[in-house]
C-alpha cells in the first residue's frame, strides 16, 4: 500500500470515529454515567476492577465529554451505590460495588456471547398468572430483566441454558419448563421480532460498518482512538442488545438483523482489541502503576 493511500485510510478511520462521536452527542441528553458503566464492564472489570479517574477522563475526553460532566456522573454513581471511591494522595480511584459488579457481569454474558452455533429452538418457557396485580407486575419485570420475551398473557420464552430464573419466581407461582421446540410458527416469530428493535440493529450496522471497512482496508487508529471506538461500539451494542429479548435464531423473523449486528460487533471488536489493549497497558490507571493484564475470559469474548 502506498504512503498516500495509507494516510488516506488513517483519515477515513479518524473521520468515522468523529462521526460516531457526533452520533453519541446527537438526540437525547447524553447519559455520561452510562458511558462510564460501559468502560467499567468492558475494560476495567477484566483488569482488576479498579481504575483511576484520570484514565476514565482520557477516554471520555476523546469522546468530547467535558471533565465537569464526568465528575458529576461519578458523584451520581457513588451516591446511587453503583461505584465506590478511594483517595490516594490527590488521585481518585473507583470500583463497582459488589451489587453492581454482579449486574455488570450478568449483562456481560449476553453482550460478549458468541453467535449461536445453530438455529435449534431449545427454550425455557415460563407461565405466570395472567391478570393485573402487584405480584404479577413484579414477576413480569423479573422475567423481562433476564431476557424473557412475553408471548401473550402470562406466557414468556427465553433461550435455554442461560442464567437461573429470577428468585422473584417460585414453583408455587410459576410453571417453568425447559424444552426443545420442533418448529416455530411464523406468527410467533413475527410477534417476537418487533420492528423498532430491528431498526435499532440496522442503525448500529449502518453506523459501524464504515469503521470496520476502513480498518479492514488497512487504516489505523491511535491506541487512544481505538479505545474510544471500542467504548462507543460496546456502549451502543450493550444498549441495543439489552433492550432486546434473549431468543434462539429460530424464534426470529426471516433476515433478522440481530445476528448480522453481532457478527459486525465481534469482527470490529477483534480489530480494535490489540491497539485498545495497548492503551490500557500504558494508561497508568492502576493504584501502583499500570492496570493488571486483561483476564483470560476477556481475551475470548465473542468466542474469539
């Protein structure tokens, strides 16, 4: 590749990153605290769980988030019991509370799961009392929180082999059944494939395909830019995925974009991983120097 083409490729990747940052700031008021939780789940938890404020600010500054907004978000997260703060001299260090860590780890199992090996429709069915009352509302919320989709009335479905059914439910209150389904009628596939969710996946594909194509063609990003792009990618993927239900491919409408979105996220994440990890290696975000190395499980995300 010529020097001129290589330089053009670099400009393309940087321009795409700027457009992704524009997208972050467009629309509704930016939830800085949510970006910070993304950084914790994606980069901090696999490296010991504690990070200096200065490292967080380096990433958020590249995303054009003002330092004051970051400090306000950190104060809110401490106040709401999401993170704890520790001072060492003039430096501040943060980590997730045990409760929020448990929630982030549970979400990570869905966020970084590999693509399903087949369309075999083995599922967990949950049937709760139909009707409107406070207990039933709590059960509904508990099922939705762990990825169940409501079919109709008090019937819910979710991919088999996932986290345990929430403790809010008991066998006295609900029928829980793990079963293999030989076929799924089209009306049910359409019911479980809402158009607004499909549009969210398509929007993610449209936004991040240019960066994937630029990097595949030989463009490069700086380590910090790679870390910023990785944060945006997982932030958008997390927000889109966790609003969706956890279902086998066989329960979706034809040409469902969720599988295409996961493949794109996996491929782009793998392209961004080496340089972004280089930035984390040298960011001086740990208490006594660099952050610890990434865990083995982080290195095998998306089935890599």
